[in-house]
C-alpha cells in the first residue's frame, strides 16, 4: 500500500501579516494544499502570534474566493483544551497541540479526552513534538490521531535552521503509524532539506520563508511536492 499524499503547507508566520488574506490566496493559487497557522500564547513558547478571531476573519475572507481552503492550525499553547470550541468555530480543519502540555484534568499526560473533543467538533486531531521530546511520547495515540508533527526547529520563531537529527523520529513514527497517517515536519524546510525529510517518511511539509520569500512561490511549492512524491517511502 502506498503512503499518504504529499501535502505542502506554507506557514503564514512567514507571510506579510498586514495582508494575511491576500498572502494566503497567493500561495493557494500557487498550488499550496493547506495553510499552516501557528498559534502562540507567549507562555508555552516565548512569542505571541494570533488566535481564533484572526483565523475566523481569514476564513470569512477566503470563503469568497477559496471556500475549500484547509486550515492546519498548530497550537503552541499551554492550555489547548481551552481553544477547541473557538478554533472549530473559526474554521480550523486540523487542530494540532503539543504532547508536552499537561492534560485538561491536571497532572499527567492523558490526552485522549482532548483528542476526542477535537474530533467531536469535526476537526482532525494532531499532536506535536518539540525537538527534545522522544517519539515514544506519541506511541499511545497513534491509532487515533490524524497527524503527528515533528518539530525540526525549536518552536516559537520562524527562520531557524533545520535540525536533521530529528529525522530519526520521523522514520520511527512513519514505521509505526497507519498507512494513512500524516507525518508532518515544520522548521527550516526548503529545497535543500525536504529531501531528507521525505526519505525519512514525512508527507506533510510546512515551509515558511522558502515559499513566501521566494521570487517564484509556485515553483518553490512544486519542488517541495516533487521531492515528497518521488522520495516518500511506500508503507507496506
């Protein structure tokens, strides 16, 4: 059985945030499959970005021209359970939170209630790993998740260099997960780094500066996609 489709998601953190809708439309018109939206709370990571009101406004504007746009929302927040209803109402398609946060119940890391809540709102559920967190932290959830995200930079800021040593996690998770699972990588992905990520098993590529800062975003997206299509190992 072949693996999942190549999915290229430009990260809006690298866009001109003063014209978020037109920047989003531009990369969608250039062939982007999803839009990656990084939500940061200034606590889980040392930066602030945007929240549900901005995402809702973006959805409303894009519905006029790109009603099928897919929002891949990555929540780098301490209390993700607080935002499930708001993100669903705002139009998020993927809701990805970090395995490192404590569960809604307090002490411990039982994230099944949160995963179930995300799915009950019609969103796909994803879990992310910081660079210092082992892939084994996600093992208990692989049967129910739609996406696993391996951070290839320290979360919180764009423009960092790709961490190639994170590919061991990608390979491990791809080997263990269902054939239809999306294995996503985020941080420093460009034409010169996507190949090793695809070979390791990543099918979902988050690319910020390499797309938004490119003189030819359509070509940049095409190169990323071609590498995934050609190099992603088949899932037995």
